[in-house]
């Protein structure tokens, strides 16, 4: 089929009210926050789980990598399925119920094999949530607010629930009642979220049927589109950057920089606070000035975080502030995973290209990034991962120079310079 970079084809879609659009984004953001709450739960509860199940460090790594692997496969597979059958809401509800049940299964795990199986199933259930959610946002939310809406849907709930609420609440439950009970309780919000999606959200209008011979978009066809392969490439680099940071920064701060565990937790919490803040500010800014300037500048800005970790010798508060500024790069994750891909193809194939972008990022960056960084650390010293982070950021920024602008206001401004942001 012939790929196209036109954001829409045929008649413009009929948008629902601003109130419905707000509710849609809020519910989808909370739902993805619950996804990350469940995904991150095992990380925070591992000090309780490991001694009881007798897990080795290698087994812990396999569990984390396995979830990333099935998440990546599901992101693409379920994305294509939702395009094929056209029923996004039902698939989203089923995925939400499924990952909640997997949290319950994690709580009854009695061995490494059982725990690994539960997490593999959880990754498979959770991987399709974000591609479907972004496809719904792209269909239902007005063009001028698309970047902001997709930024909030992907980053706000996930960081507030997954980075702030989850560690405090789950560790408290585990300390007072047991780690299994923490997983049982973690399963409940997903059931409530599935009910909210089912009863409060409408199934998005199905795009017009494609012309004969153009019913599907293959991976090869998608990767021939300039913006798609650029976004996939940036995603692999920057998701690797993200996962490597959270894997090794706490160890570096305690073992190399000499911070105590509590101070380290305060410093790293700046990343969670930054991600929540930038989830709407960066995406909103891209709606006004364009996607490309933001996606070029912020990877270069991201190098100040690793450089601060390497060379700044002052207070922990200032170091946290340096991380906060450098972590603005997290704000472009919705742009390369969702907004630019969805603005670069026919709406019929939104979930397909979103699944491709997210799945590639997760499997190539999330699964392979940490082992590569770990091997480099073993060979050259624990600070080596910071130089790898700098390299990943710089390469991503250079690749972004090839993007073609897709923001509706920026494109309109090129036609009529009087269009104001």
C-alpha cells in the first residue's frame, strides 16, 4: 500500500464535547497509572518477595526483562488487532481486567517459575493498553489539543501512581499485612477502572473502510514512512536511557557517590516529579510551537543529568534539581511514541503504528538496554552507564533533526503566517 503522511483522510471526524474529551483523557490517564502501579509493584516489594521465594539476582533480572518482552509483543499485536476488529473499548476493558488478575496471580506465586509466568502474562495484558488508549485519544480529541492530551494520558497518571503512590502505599501494606496482600489490593483499582471505561466511555467512531488492497499496514510499510522510523529509532534510544537510569542510578548514588539510601530516594524522586510535570507542559508546548523543535532540543538537554551525577559535588538538593531539569526529555515520550506517529499515517492504522513504536521501544530499549549497560559497568566501572546515557541522548537528538513537522498549528502557520500559537 502507499504510505501517507497526511494526518486525516476524507471527511473530518466529528469530535465530541470538550467535557467528554476531558473525561476520556482523565480516565485513560488513570487507567495507565494503574498499569504502572501494578507493573512497578514487584520492584518496590522485591525486598519482601526475594527472601521468601529464594530468588537470585539473575532470576530477578529475568522477571523484569520477561515482562518487558511480552509487553513489547502485546503492544504491537493488540494494536494491530484493535485496528482489524475496530472495537477499541472492549479490548481495553479486557486488557485492564486481565492485568488486574495477573496482579492477584503474582500474590499467590510460590516459586520463581510461577512468579515469572504471572509477570509474563501481566506484560502481555498491559502491553496493548497504551496503543489502544492513544488511538482513542487521536480519534476523539481535537487536533489542537492532541499533544497535550496524549502527554497527559501517557505520563501523568503513570508517574503520579507508579512513581509516588505505589512505593509508599505498597511498602506500607507489605510491612503491616504482608507482600501477598499488597498484590491482592493492587489488583482492585484495575477492576474499578475497567468498569469506568465500560460505562463512561463510548466506542470511538470507526474510520471509513480503506480502498481495496489497502486494508492493512505492514511493519515494513510503516517503517518506510520517514517520521515512523525516526520515532522508532528515538524511542529505542530514549526508552533504553529511561530504563538504564532507573536500574543503575540508585546503586551509583549510594555505592559511588556515598549517599545514604534515604537521601538517594529523595534525589531519584526528582525524576518522578519531573516526569509528572513535563507530561503536560512539554506536550502542550509542542502543540503551540511544533513537535520538531521540542524533540530536537530536549535530548541534548538531557545530558546535564548524567554530567551532574559525574561531576557535581554540591548539595543533594541541587543535584536533584539538575536531574529535574535534565529529565524534561521524558516529556517527549508521548510525542515519539504516539503523537507524531498518529499524525503521520491514515487514522485507520493508528493503533498499528503506535503498537510498532511502543513495542520496538520496549523490546529493544527496555529489554536489551540494562544488560548492555551492566556489562559495560562490569568492564569499565560503575560510572560507565552515565557515559552511555550521554551517548544515547546525543544520538537521539541528531536523529530528531530529520523529523518532518506534524503539529496542526505549526503546519497551518507555514501556510498562513498570521496563525497564532
